C-alpha cells in the first residue's frame, strides 16, 4: 500500500508503481522495504520513514529507489521503470510496449495469449536469453503478495486542521512538552556493482523545510482537547479537511479520553508527515469509571500552505 493510500488518498497509477517497487524490493532483498512490530507500525513506517537500504539490488538499485519515492510526482513513470528493467532482464535493445492494453485485449492470469476476448491467434513469445528462475525470488514475491493483503485492511479513523493559539484546558493542560531529540542519520548505502546500461538520471527530490515542533504540538493539543472536552469545534479545526466528514463522536474504540500525554518524538528530515505517540487515560462512557491507559499513534501532516493537521490515528486494539 503506497504512502498516499495510507494517508487516505485515492489510489492512482503511481500507487501501483510504488507497490511494484515494494514487491521487487521484497523479491530481491528477501524482506519488505518497511517493517514494524505490527501492521499498524508498518503503516507509520510507510508514511513517514525511508525504505530499508537495498544491499543486493546491484543493477536494480535505481529502479527500487525510484519506485519507492513517497511523493507520487517524483516517482519513476512506467516507461522509465521499463527502461531500467530492460538491462537486468537481459535485453540488449530495450523494446517498448506498443501501447497500453485495452480491456478487450487484457488477459486473465493463467490464460494463454490467445484466450483473451477479441484476441486473434496466439502471440509468439519475445525471443531472449533464458534465465534460471531463482527460488528465493519466487518466495519473495509470494511474501510480498501476502504482506499486501494484510496491509489492505482499513484503518483510518477521525483525524484533524491546524490553528494557532488554542491550548488545552483542564486535565489536558497537564500534558508534558516532549524533549527534543536529534534524528539519527540514515545509514549510508553500500556501493553497488557497476551498471552496464546507463539509466536516465532521476529528477532530484525537493528539499522540505523541517517540521515546526510548536505547530505540531499546538494542533495536537487542539485535537486531543477537542476529544477530551467533547468540543466538536476544536476537533474539526484540528482535523484534516478531507477527514472532517467522518467525525462521528468523541470515542476511541468505545472509550472517552479522560487525560492524555504526548510522548517524546523525533521530527524526520525532508517530510511533511510525522507520527507521534500519546498515552491516553480512558473513561468508560457508560459507567464513568476510568478504564486504564493505552498508547495510541497519530499521524500529523503539513499541507502546501504550511498548515498542520492531525490526519488519522492508529491503535493496536
């Protein structure tokens, strides 16, 4: 599942290209490009972290890097990916597909080339050097397919728009300001083997300004206090505009928020997304009794206008 899908946006052709990159990465490296202690942790990693370093990719390294860019506009196109895959596939002269298949010529998996509706005679195979099929690649592809099925489970719940100046009231004001941490540098990629075919130079990624910690904590307090005080105005102001219509109430998994405390967090470089964790003291809405503490993860997003919003929450329950 691509980063934009994790953020609740509609899947596009670029989303499919990202999924292709994740599948290729898993087949080549033997493990997915993102990991975590559970499916929810993987969601956060997909949305906010860089993929694991590819150490076995060699000629495929530019393909994996280009397909796994978080910004769909910076991702490799299908044509660019095809060109980069032609060399490792053993083609001396890359042959381009004539055109995208129409619905009438699309084949089902497992069907012969002549079995599609409206198809004529069988299509002869394209000559090329035979390559042995590695068992590890097949197993890796199957693992990627299983992982994709798990990640496809729906998970977005109410999230929230930034506004300045409104701080928490009553018990929510006791939230501690987290201490600042310096993000750990990403490990440097090992040098890859020489590439026989010169791939096109990918466009450089845009450098984003660091996230404003004060803006992050201000919008999170606005959102959480809206939950704790049953204040729909604050809740809506702190919510992503695209998710405001899904706000139905103030309960998280059937419990109200009695108190909350933002946990220490790091701000990753060159991103508009951040995951934060908060300890929530729950209250039973029927009995009014405290129902214990849980740790919830939340996604905070900065839009093109430099406005901050809470855009979804994750919970293991």
